[in-house]
């Protein structure tokens, strides 16, 4: 698995949100409690980046 990390100051203060590597064949989940955009990147392949978009219960990003 790739160790990925959230980007502090970019939608979350949780520096450990994605920090643990996920082993092959294993899964991981997280429940976001606040709508917003949560960018992340791979520690090994720094150009591998993404964003998790979280909407509120009405389907709106805040």
C-alpha cells in the first residue's frame, strides 16, 4: 500500500487522517464529520494527489 497523508491547512486539522499505509488486501474507512474538501498526497509518489469531496446531508459542500 501507499502511505498517504492529508495536507494540513487544506480543509482539515487532522494531520493523521490518512497517514497509515494500507496493506495489500486490507481496507480502511473514515467518517468525515464536516462537509468540505480534503486534499491528500502519497508520501512515496509525491505527484499522486487527490481530493475527497464531502457534502452535507442536503448534498451541499460547505
